[in-house]
C-alpha cells in the first residue's frame, strides 16, 4: 500500500517508539513499545513484563476496541484498533489491526490547561518561588504564596512589567526560561495571582510548552 493508494494511512512511528495503549473496557492505560508493523496489515506492540495486564484473559481484551496514542514532533496522534492476537511468551506482545484513520489531537494556541508546575523568577535581586496553575502556548497564570497581610512583594509588581520565569517540566532535565509580561495582577489574603503573556520565547522553550500541552491533552482524552 503506497501514498498513491486512497486507502494509505501514514504512520509516523518506528520500532522502539513509546505509545500509550488505552483498554477502554477495563479502564486501563498502559505504556507500551512499538515492535514493528506491516503497512495496511497489523501493528505489533510489546508490554512491560511488570504490567498487570497479564492478569486478564485475552478474551477480555479482544472484546472491545483499543485506543493508541503517541507523540510525534510535539503533537499527539491517535487511532482506534482491535486486538488480532495476544502472545504471552517469551514476551507480552499484542498484534493490533492497522488503523483505518490516524487523527491529530490539536490544541489551539489560546486553550489554557490546568497544571501544577513549580517555577521561579528574580524580582529586585530576590528569588521568588511560584506555581504555574494553567498554561497555554501564549502565556500562563501563576500563584505566589505570601504571608497574610504582607504587601511588600505585591507593591513591587505592576502590569506590563517583564518577568523571567524559570520552569522545570516533568521528565526533562534543566530549567526552561519563559520570559513574559504581566498582563493582569490580583492579591488575595495569602497569595498573589498574575497572568503572564510570553514574549521572546526561545524555540526550545516554545516546543517544550507545546509538547507538555500535548501530553496533558493526551492524558485527558
């Protein structure tokens, strides 16, 4: 089957790629590894030997559709499939039907996604700890915990002031620099909440945000 064939479905993955397998009937999500595939015929994935899926009979798994998702170039793709065969030894292997359609899960730039990302910034030569509570490709909302009645930090902030946020994303080493400008600011009894619009993001930071959002979208599907 080739790209000239109307039935051709492009497949981005190569052997060794990680995929997320969702067994909807059992409400399970399992990380697997792609072993290989025959275009238009079947896909082979391997489960970890530690996964509890071995405790279920293959008939339970074969009774319903599965959902497979994977990350490719900072976007999440997915497709529905069925189990053709299950091999238990010497490894746990699933033979899955080749997808009739692969869909991309697209996150719009202005979509905001709840999160809990520890972050920090420098303000008047003092390191300020904060938490990013939602994020989009364009900006984020941060919360800074403060002592009740203490206004000194809030008084040093103002709308349109530039901040240089430093964030460590889950599963990634090192800190990412997220420069941005304060667009809104509010003070509660024990916290300061500020909305930041990103400005001058490095390409690596921008791609990491998109990748993180894609993973959030994937986890919630």
